[in-house]
C-alpha cells in the first residue's frame, strides 16, 4: 500500500507508560497536537508528562482505520507491545485484526 493524502494511519502512543491508540490522516501532525496538551490533543493524553510516538502504519480509508483502531484498542497491552516490536506491514496487521 502506498500512502496518499487521503490515507488514514493507525498510531500508538506511550503516555507515561499507558498506551493510547488513534487514527489520523497525518500522524506526525496529530502527535504534535497531543504533545501540545491543548484542546486539539485527546483528553487521555493531556495529563501525560511524557508522550512518545511508538508506531504508526498507513491503513487505508477512514472506515477501515476506525475498525482497525477499535480492534487494536481491545487487544491486551502485551499484544500491542509485541505488535510494535514486530512492525507488521499493513496487510499483515489487517489479517491479524481479522479485517481482510
């Protein structure tokens, strides 16, 4: 899959040891919004003193990204961290999340 401007990305943040999952068309911009701690950052990330972008991957359209985000959020923490370590490509991740 090649990333385009309309491609949605799935990303994972480490917020003081807690994991945050999100989607965006521009994960680097969204990460900066989370870091700013302002109104554009998620409520979950506003109280964090340390936020790190662990992983991001292009997913496809918004609908698929929303479904992937939902499934990823339901995984146990250890599974999410293993996924970050493995760095699967888009097809492998969608297969793992049973979205293909």
